[in-house]
């Protein structure tokens, strides 16, 4: 890594020695060599961007890389490139591949493929074998290999006793269970949020109560076991309220929300554009308002990309036949910042991308300290820009945000001895 000198950087690093200062930053040999006013250029590459901020590296808790099995949609390297473009220095990768990541060898495969990249890959193991919800996977063995948590992603465990056993077993080795709160039977064949808009468009709806019913069950099991649970991709007002109540009881529960659910509501489906077909679905405005409030008051700990690449053959179809999902790593911060900037400070938004996700996984915060190895995200919260296809690092293009204007942009990262700056 060549020396890099960043001019006039605002530091957003709560708990760090440089927090809330405006300084020049010099990076050398993968470390923060010096922080101060008007540092000499020397032989460093100089970058000066108006309104540039730096924080400890961001972590995404929910991304799908399609590797192994569907690498033509996304492989490990292209997924990590997309994460870097979005300002993430670490990313938790979902296990629903072909085959599923449900054993030690699969975890080791992902870690090997990620070696040497600026972004750290954090494997998520399947909660059940093959993600089929029939038998627990080798959870402890996968954790020993490097898995940071366990989830069956879009196929949450239906069998209540099996979910209870998973929480009890994970408790024995302080493992973390992640679960998406959705009742598959209530949501069956649904195409969008159930409400006025679904009735108007003639599409079968997925009721908000499908989230509440499953979340209420999982929180009951959590209270019974005393284990740890992370609720993935909460999307409804009732879900936020149930989480708020659970936290008031001091249950060991955390939660995330997808960035796009903070900005868009189900009205975007008026044109039947399959790029807006996501799971959980875009909800009605009252749910979006509750999600924003949940992020603001800390009920929701982290904002995630829910990066889910799909190729043209699976996405550019009639709406009812198209696959669910959008890519989100490159746009997660811009989307969330645009949605929240009027009600949350820069610091609080950064905490939902850095401190919240790190607390969920028990990862240390890499404060900006002179002489220490750098794991830094560089971003400009007031930068006005338009997202274009050239900004996409993913192998897939399934996003509704091409041509969309945002406020706030992830500019780059310094991590693992490497600098990744823009695209």
C-alpha cells in the first residue's frame, strides 16, 4: 500500500481519541501513521474531498454471494468488491447457496476464496442441514471453522420444537441464531405487502401479521431459553413494537432492517417493475415510519444491504414470475442516509452501520488510533450524486436505483493494508 494523505477529514468515531475532530490523515503500510493539521505531503497520494468523513469500518450483516453454485450471479470476489464499493470492511454472507453452507468444509471454502481481499468475509452457517428445517446442522463445528452466526435465511424454521432446540444448543457455546420473522404459511404465494395497494394492483398480498406471528413465537422461545437471537430484516410496525417490548424485558435480542425498507413503500409497485420485488416486501407508509423510528431510538441495531443478486433470466420477467431480491451493497448507505438524514445525526447513522452490527457479532470497533492497523470507512454524508450502472461492482444488475439521486455516498475504505477508493 502506497502512502495516502487525506485532507480535512471529519472523524466520526465515538469512543475513539479523534472523535469529532477535523484533521488530515496519513496512512502508511496499512496503518494510520499520523493524524493532525496540515500534514506535509511527502511522497503520499493526496485526496481532498469536500465534506469527507472517516469512521471505523462498517459491517454488513446480510448479503448473498451465490457462491458456490450460482457464481454467474455473484461470486465471492465480486461480492467483496461490491462491499468495498459500498464502504463495508466486513460482510456476513448468507448460507443459502448450492449446496448450502451447513458444514465445516463449506465455511473453510468461503474463507479461502476471500483471502487477501480488503474486505473481510464473515461466514454465516445454515441453522439446519441444507436449510430445510428438518435437522440441526453442525453448528459448533462450523463456529470452530469461522462461522459467526447461523440462519436459514428466507426459509425460517417452521418446527417450533426444532427452533427451541437450536436456541438451547447454541446457548451451550454462546452461538448466535439469526431468524427472519415470517410465517411461510401466511405468506404463501404472496407477491407484495397485503393492503390497499395490493388490492388495487390485483396482486396476492403478504400480511404484516405474518411477521408478528413468527416473531412473537421466536421471542417466547428466546425468553424461555435465555439464548441470543438476531432478528433479520424486520419490516413492520408490529415487529418493531414487539422488539421494543423484548428489549425492555432485557432479552438478548438484536435486530436489523434493510436499507431499502427505510426509503421506499409499496407504492413503487404501481408500474409492476420486478426490480422492486423484494422479500420482505415493501410495506405501506405507516410501517416505513415505524421502521425509521425504530432505527432512531435504537430498537433496531443495524442497517443491512440485503444484497441478493439475480441474473436477467430470473429477474426480467413478468412481475409474478420474477425472483425476489435486489443488489444493495453499493447503495445501502446512500439509501439509508437519504431516508434518515432529516431525523438522525451523522454519528447515529454511522452507529447503525458500524457499532450496531459489530455488537451483534461481538466484533471489536477498530478505532482510528495513530500507529494502529487501519480498518476505516470513508464517506461524505452531504454529497449529492446519482447512482449509475458504472457504479455497480456486482456481477448482477437487479436494482431499481439506477438513475436515482441520493444524499450521502460511501467514498472508499482502508482495510487489510489496501485502499479501495470509489469506482
